């Protein structure tokens, strides 16, 4: 049941971070999204009763076992390095915007 649950979470949220509360790389990604004003869904795998099953399902689905495991607009982005690299290249905000995660300014 973990894989369908993970896919449901990803498909129903523009930005999802599968995370662990104690992981410094997860904290870094969540702080980046917070700084950018991004609304995202964080799934803290160490706080979920089926967190280890979800993590195993994510590894099967994406080939990535580590956290953070970031999805934007239903697409697997990767981990902390990939997310921060996209940001430093100026590619993260357009991805987030197209996924509907960035509040458009009314100016």
C-alpha cells in the first residue's frame, strides 16, 4: 500500500518533500522553500507509522532511497543537492511556478 499512497500524495500536492525531521539536508530544502514562499507538503517519514515502507516504495519508484526526496508538479526532482543546484541555476522557481506552488504577485 505504500507506493499507491506515495503516488497519491505526490499527485495531489504541487510540491512534496519526503523528509525526516532530524535530517540536515531535509531541513535545508524545507528552509529554501520557506524562504521562497513555497507552499509544500512535507511527509516526515520518521513520524509516519508506515514511513519505512513509504521510503522503500520511493526507492523502487524513483531509484532514490535517501531523503529529502523532492517532487514538483508530480515529477521527481531528486534530493537536496539537485534542488539547491536547480535554484542556483535559476531553474527552481520556474518549475515551482509552473506547478502552481508560487503565489503570483498581484502587481
